[in-house]
């Protein structure tokens, strides 16, 4: 079978590029681990109420020694717990969110606080809120019939 030399050349270039992609994927998996480059931390969604961090009395805000604030929230059909959270402006915030059932999303409109909450994992978002006001913290991932009613109240004060 005759193959035109020009076609051979381009076939070699195409294979070379495909090989390069595979090499880059394998090399990054080898040196960085095979997962998204974000914070990855697992948790047992079925026993959150028994966990050291997400038991009911640990939810809400916790001020660290350095003045930073950690906000712990449990998402479940159809609400975020606790229901009301008051946060200061211009303070480093670390949101730590878990789901007790299905995939939920979380978003505070007009801020960069937005992520997906996957059961079995702790979702972590670090942000600073600049504008005082009342905001809803919304579920932005369809999670069932009550999805549209899934939110809590964030009050930001300066
Ligand atoms: Cu939770 Cu949509």
C-alpha cells in the first residue's frame, strides 16, 4: 500500500501531539496525584452528626487566634444549617461545607463565594466579604423538588 510521504509526515505529527498529551497527563498524575488541584478532604456523610467537626453544636462561625473566621455549614435537602449567620467585612473567612445527602451547590450572590458540595468531601472556600448587607446563601445545584427553597441568611456587618 502506498502512502504519500506528506501524509506520513502529518500522521507522525498528529501521533506525536497525541503522545505529548498522554505524557503530560501521566507526568502530572505522577507528580501531583490524580485529582482536581483544589483542596481535597474526605468525610463520612452518613455520620456528620457524630464527627468532631460537623456535629450540630460545632456549626456556624468560629474565630481563630489570628482573627480569621471559619464558617462550618451542613447542607441537606432542603436547607443550610445553621439558618442564620452573621459575618464581618474585611476579615479572612474560610467556609467549610459538607452535604449530608446529595450534591448541593452554594453561592452568595455578588461575591466570589461559590462551590459545589459533594457528599463524602469537605468543600472549602476562602474569601473576604467587602460589602455590608443581607445576602441569601443559595443552593445552585439542582438537588430535588425543594431545591428552589434551599437557602440560608448571611448578614454581613462592618
Ligand atoms: Cu440543594 Cu439545590
